[in-house]
C-alpha cells in the first residue's frame, strides 16, 4: 500500500514539473523584441506560386512585418488572416518562439488540373475544387482540360473526374489531356498510345475507365498501342474501336 502511494506521489511530482517546465520554455519574456522572422514554405518541391520574399512583401505592405517590434504586440491571428487573403495561399499559421522569433508556416494552394477553355482564359482547379489564376512560369505536370468548359463545369464535373484519375496510379500517369466537346462529351488524350479515348457523357466514368483498362490489358498489349485512332466506351458493355 505504501509503495503504491509513493509511486502516485512521484508521478504527480513529475507531471507537475513537466507542466511548469513546458510553460516556462514556451513563454516569452515581457518586453522582448522580435529578432527574426522565419517563413516556412510548405510543399517546396511542387509548383511555386508564391515565394517567401513575396510573403515578406505582403506583410510589409500591410504594415504587419514584426521585425524589431515587441514580440508581445505581434498579433498572430491578424497576420494569418492577411496572408490567407492572397489568392495563392491556402493556409497560414503564425507562432512565436521563446527565443523571440516569429515563425510563419505557409501552405500554398495545390492545383490538380489546368483548364484552357475555348474562350481562351486559362486557369487552375485546386484540390478543394476552387478555380485559381494561371501563373506563367509555375509549371506543373498536370492534366490539361480543353474545349467547351465554363467555371461551373470545371469546379464540379472536371474536378471530380480529376480526383478519380488521381486516385488510380495508372490513370494518373496515363491521361495527358481531357477535351470537352460542344455537346459536353469527354475525350481523353493518353500519354502512351496514339489514339483518342472517347467516354461520351460525363456519367458512369469509373466503369468506363475500368472497361478501357480491361481492353488495354487484354487487347492492346497484344496487338499494339497504335493500331487504333479512336477507342470509344460511350455505350454500356461495349468497346468500339476505329482503325487507323
């Protein structure tokens, strides 16, 4: 019994010590000046739409750049809200360190599809299904959607279809272009094979992709990827091919 009480007392003491130590280590002495601003750009290996220098510029233009000001007066939430107004920033997190530094972690928006409608205006669709401006020089190896597309279609039909393609490692690598015809039908331009994949209306797309994959595996691997100019799965339970 005494041993159990002793263990409980020791555990309570250790817990109290850790709580005090955590509070002390994470507290910032009153009056400390912000000595540095560390901007962390997440997903730096992907396409770059905004740089740390541009984040600096946004803060300076908004008169929120904290360097040299009392760290206690820095309003982290205001800084986050100001940065998240930028069209290319998805999320910003701002926090202070015990050493008097301010860290700002920036998450860029991540596109999954580039859209080039027949109207000529080019833009991206991001992971949340929202459109974002096309940024020249921010090259991304993404499928391109062309043809008769409006923003409603881009943010709904094409967004969900892009997610479907991305979820399958084969189709994620195979599809280079999605073309929308004047009647709303979908055509795919593959990276491998000199042919067009015609899906017809944007319905039962998962089943249509499975049918094409089966045809690829059972037929094209034997007779060659360039034998046909057009492969259609518009109609249920059919694969219609047009020879070159």
